[in-house]
């Protein structure tokens, strides 16, 4: 450390007037710094408020068909296609049977991924009663999971605390003891079996009526598919169970990939040093490119509009797609990141950095001047 020149030392604190002036200057500097910090905080808040106004304006100008009709129609088509799937599965010809299995797998994915996701956010209806009904129907009857635990884990934890260590850091998707090839390509096929087991474990501590409702709804959904396969498709017990497993696991591999690709490997934050919402979501969420099959089955909010979905989680898939240009242009104009990457690029990254991303604890990111 450099020493002060002697002439500076001689004059140090010798003049009370100078000393008082120095103290006054320090006070003014601190007051100015505090004012600047407050202005920065107001600016951070105003960014999200300004973007929200732009998006809300677009939503108000959109018709019911754009806000909910498109997605409800996709879900309806999935249900309408099920009778054809059961009929094709009754065929002895391999081609027709395969088409029936594929149709059932696609319909099941649309209903249990797109449907449950929209229902968990209340994006299918404006009515609170219908929102509650659709959440139970899609999550418990169709998805074989508990609605209360599902909404809490996804909406109240993952969305409220996106990429915050210990809360919404996507660690529930990590299985460190599995080798990378097994985790990425084989283990997801067991999701149809694992999901109801996890659901039963989540019932611990829940009110009795919630537990009974969940068990009944899950049993109704599973038994209904099984009985229809036996009675309508004419399959034997073992064949019906195998078809159920194959149709429910058909797209489970990309489902796991999508859930880990869009958050893990991006900046993670501590609870005490988390940034404002617009900074948190722009840094901690990633969009995948358009994919006709995945867009249809999983929904835009899980594929190519995930950033928009985390900023405005109650919007439907179609509305997320509509506001996508507004959000991307705004973030780029404000010099904020708008993160996008291809499916294959993320798969390559996770395959070659599996230990770093899926086994070791993630480093905590601090955004200088933001947190």
C-alpha cells in the first residue's frame, strides 16, 4: 500500500472547516448514491411494467379464439382421435395396429403434457370453478398425478422461484446416480410407472378428502384406458397393459429433455441475491426452436415460447406465440438476453457435460448492478 505524501499528512484534519466540509461532501455523496440506487430500482421495476403493458394490450385486442380457442381445439382433437385409436388397435394388421398405437401415444401426450400444463396455470378458462375442475381432470384423471402437489411444485415453486437454488432450480429432474446414457435415453421410459408412485408419496400430509379424491381420479383414468383396450380393442390383459405403457412412454424422452434443457446450465441465483423478475427470467430461461410435432404435443409455452411463458405464465400457448415478437424485441432493445438454442445443441451439451450439469451443484450467478 502506498503511503501518503508528507505534505498531505501535515494538512490532514488540521482545519476544522475543511473537516466539516469533507463530512458534508461525504454525506452528500452518500445521499446521491442512495438516490441513484433508488432510481435504478425504479427503472428495473418499470421495465417489467412497461413490457407487461405491451403484452396486456395485445391480449385485450385478441379474440377468445386466439386466447383460448386454438388450444382448446387442439385438446378436443386429441380426445376425438381416441375412438379411432382404439378401433385401429383392434386390427390384426401390423400397419393399422401401429397407426393406432401412434395415434394413442400422440393423443395421450397432448392431453397429459399440454393439457395438464395449461390447466395447472388456469389458462383454459376464466372461471375459477372451471379452472379447478380442469386441473383435477387433466392432472389427476389423465396425468395420474396429484393436482395440489403438481400445482404447488410447478406454479408456486418453479415459476415463483425460477433458477433459485433450493427452490425452483429444476433439481427435481436430476438423478445423479444414473449414467448419462441411461438418464437421457432409457430412464424416461419408466415415467408412466414412476408418476403414480410419486403421486401417492405426495399425498402424505394432505387432507384425507384430497388423498381420497386423488386415488379415485388416478384409478378412474388408468382403469378406463385399460377397460377400453380390453373391451373395444379386444386386447388381452397383458397386451392391454403393454399398449398402455408404450403409449404413455412414447414421447417421455423428449419430455425429460425439454424440462432440463431450458433451465439447467443457465445462471442460478441465491434466495438472498435474486435479481428482479425480468432479469431473472431473461437470464434463467431458454427457448428451443419451432418444431411442428413438439409444438403440437407439448405446446408453445414449453418449446419455443418458454421465456414468454415464464414472464407471463397465465397466457395460453397460442397467446405466448402471439406475444413472442413483442417480448423478444423488447428484451433485445433493452440489452437483455433472449436465450435460444437448438434441441441438438442442448443434447450435445448435456451429453458431454453431464457430470457438471446434472451431478455437481450448480454455481451461483451474481448479476453485477442488478441483484
